[in-house]
C-alpha cells in the first residue's frame, strides 16, 4: 500500500513502550468525532475509528480527514505527540 494513502494509526503504547491509560482511551478519542443516533448508539466517524491491532488499542485515522478537516487532523496528531504515543504512517 502507498504510504501516502495508508491510514495514520495512533497506537496505545507510548514511545517508552508502556501501555497508555485509561484502557478506553481509543473509544474516548474516537467519540469526539462520533454521532449519537436516536437509539443512543455511538456511530463513529468513517475517518476516525477505534480498533484493536495485535492486542493493542488504537485509533485509525483516514488521511482524507486531513483534506476535509485539517484542524481535526492536527488535533489527532497533537494528541499523539503530547501523550508520547507511538504512531504509524504519520505525516
């Protein structure tokens, strides 16, 4: 896959190889971009999805968000930087 189109992934481990807390951090972060439907269910944005990769909680960010909402994309980058989280395919 071309790295320019590969999703930006924020991993739930720090650059010092410790687990990031709280354990539901990925859901909390992705919920900032989510909508709540009339049945009170969370519908995550197609651009920002919480997931688990190899047993590690992560947030997968579609790089199309950078074009559609650069402020939101920068917020996610800053979140990872401030919390010293490991990332993949960062800009």
